[in-house]
C-alpha cells in the first residue's frame, strides 16, 4: 500500500463512496468533489480524518482542505478508488454541479482556469521579479544587456507575455472545448503584428475622444473599428476567458449542425474566425471599458484628500484574507493582472499582497509560542513553511480560523500594513511570487522606491501581528480548540 492509500479510501467513503462522486479535481490545497448528493457526505467525520484541515461546501463542491499533501492524496484516490485521470467516475458521468448560483459558478470558473497555471505563474513571477530587481540602476548586479539577463527575463516575462495562450488552453479544458482552439485564440490575441499595430500604422480614429474612455484605433473590420489596448492583450486574463467561453458555444453548435463529412474542417474554421473577430471587435473593447471604470474607482479612492490611500489600503490589505476564504481572490488577481498589462502597474494587489506576509509573521510567532506543545507545533511548523512560500490556506484553516482571535489579528495586521502601503501609493509591477518571494513583485519604476514602501508597510503590520499574536496565543486554549 502507498502512504496515502488508507486516507484516500477513508475520504472517498466519507463523501458517500465513489458512486456518489461525479467529479474530482484539486487546487493548491484542496480536493474538490462534485457530488451527486452532497447530503451523503459526512463533513464532521471528514474534518476529523488524518491530513484533513477543514471541509468547506462552496461553489457546488465539497472541498476537503489537505494542504501541501493534496497532490499525493489526489493521486492516491485516482489510483485506488476507480476514478479516471479526468476525475470522473467511470460508471456514471452525470454532472451534479449544474445547480450552482451565478456567483459560485463565476468563482469556480475563474479559479478553475487560473489555478492550473499557478505553479508556473509563481516560478515565472519570481524569475522576472528577481531579474528586474538585480538589474535596477541602484542595484546594478545584472547588466540588462548581458546574455544572462536576457535569458532569465525571457523565461519570466515570456510566460506573462503569452499568458492568453496558456489561459486559452486552460479555459478550453474548463469549458469542454478543443484545447488547441483555445490556445489558438490566445495566440491571435498576442500576435506581434497586432500587438505592435500602433508602431506600424497611423491612427485611423478614436472612440470616446477627450474622455477617460478614449480608445484609438488603427484599422477597421468591415467598417467596425479594431480597438487595441496600449499593450495589446499580452498578459491579459478576462478577454481570453470570455472569448473561449464563446468559442465553446460556437463549437458545440457547429458539431450539432454540420454534416459528418465537413464537420472536422469547418468546425475549427468557423469557431476560430467568429470568436477571434468578436474578441477584437466586442469582447476586448467592452472589458477594456470595464477595466477603465475599475481603475477610475480605485484612483478616486486613493485621491480622497489625506485619508484616501489609508482607507483603500486598509480595505484591500485587510479584506484579501477574507476573499481567500470564499475563493474570490482569483477575481481580484485577474483584475490586477489586467491593470498591470494595461498600465504597467497596479494598486489593488500592491495592498492586498501584504496578506501572505502577515500570515508568515503570525506563523513564526505561533511556532515560537507553541514550541513546547507538540500537538500544535506539528500543525504550525508545516503550515508556516507553506505560508512563507505564499500558500496561506493550511495556516488559515488549521490554526487561525479555529482560534478566531488569531484570524481577527490577521485581518487587523493586513489593515494596518495595507493602510500604510496605500497611503504611500505603492505600486506592484508584476504578480508572481507570494509570501516571502512577493517582495520582487514591487521591483520596477526605475528604482527600489516601491520595494521600500512595501517593506515599510510589511514591517509595521508584521510587528503588530507578532506582538498581538504572542499576547493572544494561549497553549491550553490552542490544545483544547485544535485537539
């Protein structure tokens, strides 16, 4: 038997048996079960099972939080319980996840598309951030003209530049569309001739001129302006997701209405032409207008005299951990990626990015305070290591939320640090690494000024979190709650 075979069998039994499982996927820390009858899952016994940190029912799923052992347990379930690699029970492919509200469906869709890219996104972000940091004028360790810089930066920036291709593939899988159609739509959105159209052609006109929503266009399609954001659709998130969703509907229609002899050729042609044209003419411009509205609202908050940055930063810094609880943080991350692609920087995750650091300081404080308590220490040490690497759910679910006052300290620490980061109008230039590695996301703007601003906010919020956690933590209480 494998190390996790027994717990795989136990979890499967407690969700109602493999005959009750319609689908199984996983993210960074959670097993995500789609069940035919969620009432058959014994959530109380599941929560008491070895390796299980918490059980959540959300997004039409029963989510079993197991932390950084999720890959091994997921594989053990697939291998020992008769579930296929795609997560569907061989005996019955019925989809029990159809009766979800629109908000849960949206959250599940966005996280399902972004999460598969998370490991590579983080690696690329760290490489890009470290490379950019070492090449800053006031650091000067790497020469931007050197071969080493060029290769490292190509790895980091290449991922983000061609992100729509990656997300096109991932979105097609989520929407049950041909993955290569999704990737091809992404490729069309980042095709160099389109991205660089502004440098190759003279402006043909402008929409919404003399307003914050002004959009210059350089060519037309049947008289309709082809509007492009300043940096094209490189690094963007939502245009490709919506375009692939549309492509999945077109592809399905083609398969149902085109004869067998022509279906294989005409389906991809029609799907690609219609979805790419609409992506450029309708989807992209509409989402660009929405992004401008969001940007104007954020700037309005930050521009409130004296206290604007404090208020906005406190809301974003303290609220990010709450968003993680409900899986809504992926929407915020997607917005931040879009604003970085559009403007070169972002204020949203600049403040929200303090959350993992506050958790890291709390984890270190808890590890010190519980050093004589083996029961708590066995939870705290691995959870804190995950937190340092930017994965906060193990610490949050195993310790902070059960001991409610520690979770409140986490929110307050984020509010304090985020308020300072917001007041200083700190900018984030990329989103990649998190936790301790998140500092490199602030390398940009021609210097280290935003790294310094971020570190000031982190230091103040971190000191508060350490002191408050040490004062609030009680070994006997922790043993009772976590035992």
